[in-house]
């Protein structure tokens, strides 16, 4: 792209960024009106240009006027990644059949359904301004004089790096976000630690599971390390134990954003780190049971989203594949955006027990956190409703037999006598080819949540 176009885009994004910075602090009614404006616009767009919604609205005898609020979106069919990928053309707006889009792929490492989502160019560009909402938080956390160096410990195919490359090609702003450093997540941990010690980035980005294992590895081997001021995680889960280790033992502030290829930034943490503030003007979010019925705040369920700003691949009432809980009370930081209290993992990580109860791998780890003391890496495997197997990598010097016994006793206490618990001790649990660890694996049909 030529310099004049990049300069024009830079000015446009600069103006939008000023607005975006203030949206989280706007009155709830104002944010609600902004959501309604975008919702009605995307519904109109979907009805007129997206084959799937034109067909379904007609079949359900719904008109545009019947979908005026976020609650009304539940009237639409509940869709998921498998349906979208099998019928990609049905969800792509006819306005973008001949170009004007960017393709982004998600690994599907948890749901086993890799997805390719088309975003219109304008929406991808505007993501740079939207990022100002959580960038403001990061700027407040970063200590004065800590510098602007950033290190990305992500695969080249990651959403963060592919979008950043798009911004760098089309604006002059991306370079001002801070000088980039990149290392592959498959580089040995000692090399990564030495790089950070030498170059002293103020901010490091990685997947949650990578940070979890990296810091446990350094702690176990007493490797000298000068951590960055902030370590930002996204993409998958960081365990409570890993977060505590990073913050308590290494003095590193952990910052998270909640994002997906299908939606962009769904939410971000504020300085209190008490949950995710939801960008509901860009992405309507509700928590629902397996049948799609909306659950009240405080109850765990599946995350259902409606992307209100991407006009290429249009996704409304979409089962994202995550399991979470909406907060009952607002955050005390002053932001008016609603709060996702707990992000508990993927629906594919929901374990269905022999007595009919359902529990996420995240929740089980929380209940067993004391028993997991001394574990470098873990993975939950469910072979049948009455059998759960922990696959663990112990820290050096840990009494393995005591660890095994402690974990079986605590897990049985949580899961009940009807569920048999086994512990398999291994030397290493590999990352997937996408650079993530699959924390929970359901090996038989019917043991996990909806895909």
C-alpha cells in the first residue's frame, strides 16, 4: 500500500482511537444504544446479503423489526463452527464474494474443527483502534521508564501476529506500538530466558499454556531470569497456579485479553484483573445452557456470541465453544462494560461424570490446586464417564508416589466415588502443532460438551 493511503488510514484510526478509549467508561445506556445501532445494522445486512440468514429468517417468519435487541438474537438458530465451515458460502455476505476481505484461520485445536473466517477490510483496520481499550490498561500498568520493547512468543500463524502484519502494511501507527521482537514458542526455554535477560522487553505476549509451563520450568531449574513488567496471555488458559507463580515469585504482572478469530476482541482485563470487560457494542455475549437458553449471572454455561461489526462472514447466535460465567455485580474500576467473571475453558473440556454432573477441567484444577503443588505440567484425559486420568510431569525433586497418592485422594473427593481416578507420570506433554497444550481430552463420544 502506498504511503498516502497509509497516512490516510493512520489519521482515520487516530480519530477512532480517541473515541474507543472512552467507550468503556460511557454510561451503560449509551453503550446499550451503540450496541442496538450496530445490531440492527448487521441484522439488516444479514437479511439482505447473507444467504443463511435470508433463508432462516424467512423460514422462521421473522422480519428485521423482530430482532431489535441483543436478547432477540436468541430467536435465531443456534450455530457452531462445524456448521459454518461446512457451509462457508452461506455465511459470507454476497457483497464480499469478489474480494475486499482478509482470511483468518483458527486452529480448532480444542474443538477439532479448524475454521477460516473472512473479515471485511474496514473491520480489520478498525481493530487497531478498538485495541485502544485494553492498550490503555497496559499503558497504566507499565512502569514509567520501562520502555516500549515487546516480545512475541507466538507462532507466525497466530491471530495476534497476522493482524499486526496487516496493520503494519496499511498504517503508520503499528510501528509506534513498540519495537517488535519475535521468538518461536518452540525455542528452548533457556534461550528465551537469556533473550529476555539481554534485551529486557517491557511486555511479552504468549499463549496462556506457554507462560504456565515456561515459568514453572524456570522455577524448577532455578534459572536466572529478569522478567518483563507485564506478560500478556491469550489464546488458551493460564492455570491459577501458574498465574500465582508469575506474580508472587517473579513479580510479573499478568494481563489477559479474551479474543477469537470469529469475533476479534471479546473482552479485556482492567487493572483489577477481576474478569473480562465485554465489548458488547462490538460483540453481543450471553451465557446459555446446552439448548441455547440464556442463563442468569452467576451460572456457568456456554458462551454464545453475535459479531456486530464484521460484515463479511456474519455470525449471529454462534456457539463459540467456551465455558464461562457472567458476573453478578459490576467491576469497581469505573468501566460500565459488563463483566465476564470466570472464563473456565472450552466446552470440549467439559467432563460429564458417571453421576451426570458436568465439570470443566479448569474447575477441577481449581479444586485440586493444593494437590497439584509440585506439578510442572498436567493434562486431563477422560476415557469413559467413570474414569479420569491425570497425565502429569512432576517438578524435579518431587516425591512422585506422594504426589500420585495426594492427587488421587483429592480428585476422588471432588469427583465422587463413582469416578475412578488414575495418575500417569510422564516426562513431557508436547504442545500441539499450533503451539498450545490441550489441557483436557475426551477420548470417547459423549464425555465432552457440544462442539
